[in-house]
């Protein structure tokens, strides 16, 4: 008689193991989370990465320095300028190259525009993650305007390959200033519209406040950076704490969150867009004339032996490059510190008491780019 | 690309980047040497960074000291890199102090044959994935790491593609 | 055979057939869906008896709510385990109960011939006033029972949630 | 002759109804895409036909000609039956819904009750689809659908009851005829309750959790493609249209209105309600399941009982109709303020702090602890 099932033992409720990703609409790329749920509540979560591992670090060891820049474009494919800048700065620092003023200023403009573009993309996809379908259209409208500037300046919409060791590949087009004067008011208005559309929507607040809280201590311990770290209440911004390029000449604010929940992470980015616009205004006002390449930088670069670590403030956080040079024309070792990699790792700490629907929101609020996580 | 013919460059003549410490860096270097005296570190300056090389057995102690010391206060692990120097590995810890805003580099050397080094997760929680990655790509054992599963490569991948000796040209995936 | 009678036989066949399927099906989900079919067919029978209100209540409460709750519970449990249940120690009791019900039905069938009473359509207004005047006390007692069950369910759920 | 009267005429009516509903669904698809496009600053479909009018037709052709895929391990019978199990109840509802005074297939005495009862059955199709797809997202979606339906069925029934009390009838034609001022004015609370719970039952934003694209990737529909998916789609739009028509009938005076023919009035009102639904879709994010449940059980269910209560009080004491309006509005205001206070103002209005970079730069600590004399507080990047 096997009839004991119905009498002695209560029926188990099924603890469901769900494989979110690698193909799932809101994993933002090929990322996989194995989630154990009890009903709708998360019991356990394990992230799996590596689906986009292209061995960028190893590939760099076989390329000339200028060729490696193209690889850096493909790491975080929504903030390409920032990545290029970091790598170029690493070599410049190693070689002691002084980059001309004009090139520095144009670099800052490009990086800040890139930051806005990246945050606009975040804004749109985060809207989709919480189930609102309109924000992405608003975000993409303005992102598209930025992309057309990128295209005009670098010739490419996505993989720019524009910065060079010692300066820029070419100067900006002659109507650059007029285009920027047209673009900036549009962007300023666009950011305000985005803010009004979503930020204080009641349902949005209900979905993001007190969700996925990352405390200050946890954020530091996990090595989180960028908006994730700032949302947790740490006023750390590489542009301020370790100023690079010409950032120490501009005046802007560093948005800092109070609770470290999803809403804070979201709103820090909205504020950052405003601050970036402020920076661009200042840069444009000060933009000097002059050369765009440092004198004496050859096409084949042979930096001296040594090692250098350079970090910059990427839209996603603290992007670092550790470069070991053996004096040849190819890097001996390139180690990339991808901010998303560590922010994603910190996501495990945000999963306390989350529901299935929250996983998506939390992941969205961390804003990862898997090209950078997996490298 | 390990199996390429020697390139026509003048490795011997390549200059070495000299130290360029500012005053803060010099001060920090002196302070580090003072604090870590018991560990007999090799302290050097590379460009604007202070580099401290410590024996790997005492790495965790050193990091704990650096993190706990009030004046040093290195509470943030910026980067953990493994560099393959063909005869030995160097594990490089880039530290940063969020409050005091200074930086330092801690290095340990790990011989090729005995590729083991202690895990620093007890000190820096965020080292978890870095160490998994180092194990994955370089075959370095991080002793004490709770979960050294492959991170970037798939399970069952043979070899350590981060190493200089990995035979890329002979490697067939299928 | 009048169309009404034909429809009646059809509905009765569906009712009985799916009822058999409920107890004989190895797959619980099939069993629940067969139960749904049976209940809907019973609602059809009610309509034939001009008891439209009852038919709709049957659909709303049984088909709509109870079946959904059953399916809900099934999806949360390990369905594979049901497949392994071949026997049930309650079978003798079930047999007795089923036999008793059958007996009552047969007795009822023998005492009342089906065509003795003329079918009469009762409007919902009449039904309502009847319920709240003549049958007010049984009605209230029934609702009290339901209320007790509701409170009991809440208490059980809360006790489970607190541990 | 009698056979023709009893069988043929209703059959023809059903056929006409089906054709009409298909046309309505096509128009709704087009309107939704166009309207959402406008909300989102795009044009919406433009290429197929004038103003993209033929886009839904093209979609339909595509869906019908697409390959029907069934996942390995799915329960074959249930998987194929599920779309029909959802569509048939959604369609059956229309048997008793009047488009004008005499434009109805069967004017049932219990019409309103019938609509409420039969529409519940749709959910069985969803649950079947979720269970038979052999997919965990589908199961999760089906669970959500079942939980949502059970919670929101109660307010729907209660609102229907309150309307029946006001009209003194469950017959939809009579309910329309007896609205002296339309019930949206008499009982605004009921209208809102029906709109919200109806949205939840038809699974529309902000209550679209059961097929939430970003969470359960389509829920019960995840494995469906081609014609079977199209049937689900059809059923969903038919239900949405039914909600629009039901709200128009119960609260907006149905087909009554000056100048235009009655049918047109009903359609105008129904489409207006549906535009509001689409508007919400363009504006709101999605609620989480526990928030959906709290809203249902803690707000809508008590409110629907309160709605019956105030209707009863007004009827019993024979107060003028505006007394009910006043009570309704007072309740709406009180509850929405309370919800707003709890959700938005909980713990103060959220904001982030803006720390000026200048201040942070100044905060670079003075290096006195390094025991060296000279101090440089500037960054070291050259």
C-alpha cells in the first residue's frame, strides 16, 4: 500500500527553480540568473556570467597599442568614449605625453555626452523593466540626437575609435559648436521630460522604493562604484576624488542617494544627466583652439617599461585599466576593471526579500553591460 | 600569441618608466614602510603609485592591517589583477581609501609550480569574482575561496587561457 | 423525442461521463478539468429546469472560483507525486458514502416521478424576496457558516506565516 | 419554420456578432498602436495602407500563416484546447450584451449576472495554457492570472450588485433605460471600481502582471505562436472591448444620446473608455503581485462593499440621487488620499542629495597624519 502520501505527509509546495536568462527579455544581454522561488518570493539567486567572454584582455596582448583602442570600444558598448579615454590615458601616463588642451576639452565633451546617452538608455530600459513602455521612446529620442553628433564627430554611431594616444584622430567638424548649441537645449528639455514622465509616478515609486537596498557598508565591501555606490550614500566620483583630464576645472554636483534602493540608483542617474549637461556647457564656453594631437607621438607606440593603473568615471562607475608594458609595441598585460562586474556582484546583496518582479527591477537599476562584465 | 617569432624590437633598449611620486605619495610611501616594517616589504614607486610587495603567506594580515589602520584606511579594493611573468605570477591588489583618497598597490609573487595564494575575501568581500576569474584564466588557486567555480569559461574548459603559455594556435574548440 | 429531452440526455451524459473521468483519471489536472466540465454541464441542467439564477451561480462559484483555486493549488504542488498515488486508505469510507448517496438518489427517484410537477419559472426578484423573508434565518445561518470558514482560513494562514 | 426561428436566426446572429467583433478587434489593434505611438512621440504604423490602416490585417495574415510550434514535453491536448477555452467564454458574453434597445441576440433577465459569471471562465483557458506549456514562466504567469482573477472577481460582482440595486434589475436593457442621470454621475465610485477591477481581470496595464513581458516573458502565452497565439490575442481584445461596453452600459447610459443613432453612441462611449485604458497603458508601470493583491483585497474589496452600503442607504431612505454622488465622491477622495499618503509620502518625498564637486574637492584631507611638512591637496594627474 503506497497510500501514505495523502495521509501522513503534507503536500510539499514546490520550490521552483527558474532559469532567468541567458535568453530573457530583461537580463540586458546574455546573463543568466538561476532563481529559486517559493511562490513569488526569491529564496536564493545565483548569477552566471561569461556568455559574452571574448577574451578582450588576452586579445589586447597581441595587438598594437592603437589597435587595442578598438577593443575597448567593444567592452562597454554604450559608453565607448569613456573606455577609449581610459586606455589612452593609461599609455599617455606611462609615456608622459602631454595632451593638448583642445583635445582634452573635446574628450570631456564626448565623454559627458556619452554618459548622458548611456543614462538615457538606462532610463528607457529601466522603464521597461518596471513595465512602463513609454520611457524608452523618450530616452531614445534624445539618445538619437546625441548619436548623430557622435556620428558627425567620429564617423561612427557606436564603435567610434576616435581617441588616440596623445589626442584625437581628427578635429571636430566645423559646425560642431552650432550643433552643440542646438543640441543642448533639446537635451535639457528632454531630461526634464524624462524626469517628469517617470520619476514620481505613483506606481513607479511603489515598485522601486525600498527595493533592493544596498547599504553603504555593503556597497564598499563589494567594491561597487559609480551610481550604485553613490546611491548608497558614498560621495565618490573619480572625476572629483582623483581628477583626470581637465575635470578639475569644471563646476558640477555629485548626486548622492540616501537609502541605496532602486529609486535612488535611478534618480542619481537622472541627476547625473543634468550635471553632465552643466559640464558640457562649461566646456563649450572654454573650448580653446589649437592642435589636437601631441607632438612626437608616433604611429607605432612603444611606451617605456613599467606598469600603470588609470581609472576614470565611466557612466557605470569606476572604470580602470591596469597596463603592464614590456617596452614593445604591444601591451604585455592589460587588466580591465569593469564597474559592471563588481556592481553585478553586489546585486546578490540586494536580493533580500525580493519578489520575482523585483529581480528584474534590481538588475535594471544596477545597469550592467555584459560586454564589459564578461570582457 | 606565444609562438610567434621574436619581433624586431629592441627590448633591451626600452626605457623604464621612472617614479613620479608627488609629495603625498612620498609621505604615504614612508608611512607604509613604517607600518608594514614587520612584514619586510619591498617598497617601490612606479609612476605615481606606491607599490608594496609582500610575501604571500602574510598577505591577508597585511591587507587587514592596511584596511584597519586609521591613517591608511584602505577600505576599497579597486582592482585585483593577475599578471603572468612566465616564471612566476604577480597578483596585484590596487587599494583605495574612499575617505582619505589615497591609493596603494600591494603585490604578491606566486611561483609557477606552486600557483597558490590566500583568498582575500575575508578582508574585501568584492574580491570574490576577481579571484574566480583569476582561477579560471590563470589557474591560480585562491585558498580559502568558498566557491572557485569557473566564472567566465564554461565548465570543463581545458587549460588556462590567460597564461602566456596557452597554445592559442594549436587550440581547437571542436 | 423532443429537443429538450435530447439536450437533457446530452448534458446528463456529459455530467456522468466527466464525473467518472474525475475519479478514474490518473492525472490530477485532467481530473480537475473533468470536474469543471461536469459542473458546467450541471449548470446546463439547471437551465433546462428554468433555474437560470442557480445555473449562473453554479458557473460563477464552482467553475469560476473553486476550480481555479484547485488548479492554483495543483500548480503549487508536485504534480509528479500524484501520479504515484495508486491507492488511498479512505477508499472504504468513500465507498460507503457513495453507496449512501446513490441509495438516497434512487429512493428519491422512485418516490417522485420526474414529470409530476409542472416546471415554473421563478424570477430573480421573487427568489430574492423569498430568500430574505421566509428563508431569512437559514440564509443567515449559511452565511454565518461561510464567515466562520473565512475567519478560520485567515487564522490558519496567519499562524503559518508567523513561524 | 420553427426550426429556422429557434436555431437559424440565433446562429446567423452569432455569425454576425463574430464578424463584428473581429472587425472591432482589428480596429482596436490599430487604434492602440496609433494611440500609443502618439503618446510615445512616434507615428505608429504608417506603411500598410493609408495611415497604416491595414496593419492589423497584415498582422493577422502573418499570424495565421506562421508555423504553430508546440514545445517538446507539452501536454498536447490541453495546449491546443487552451486558446479556445479562453476565447469561447469571452465570446459567449456577447450573447446578451445589447448594442441598442433591440440589438441583442438574447435579452436575458439575468443579463448582468450572466456577463459576470461567464467571463470568469476565460481564466480556465489561461491556467490550462500555463500548465500545459511545460514552461516555468508559463506556470508562474498562470498562477498570477488565477490569483489576480480570484481577487478581482469580488469587486466586479459587488459593483454589478450595486448597479442592480440602483436600477432594480439585472437586465442590461432595463439598466440602461433606468439611468435617470447616468450612473457615472450617480455612483462614480462604482464606475472607478469597475474600471480598475476590469483592468485587472483583462490583464491590462498597470495590472498586466500575468503576461508581464519583462518578468515572466509572456506568461501563459510564452510558448504559443501563430494562429493559436492569435486566438489568445483575439480573446484578450474581445474582453477589453467587453469591459468598455459594459462600463458604457452600466455607467455611461449605454446607447442613449442625442442626434446620433443609438449603436453609434454606444460604440463612441465604449471606444472612449478603451482609449482611457490605452492611455493608462502608455503612462503607468506595472504593479507587483503583492501590491496587486493588497490593492484588491485591502482597497477595492472593502470599497465595493462600501459602495453597496451607500447605495442601500440612499435607496432605503429615498434620498435624492445626488446624496449618493456626494457619498461616493467623499469616499473616493478619502481613499485616494490615503493611498497616496501611504505610497508616495511614506517616509517623506524621495530625493537625492546634490553634493557640489567644489566642496568634495576641498574635502581632500590635509596630510598631516603623514608627518611630513609639505602638503599638496591637488590631484596628481598630469
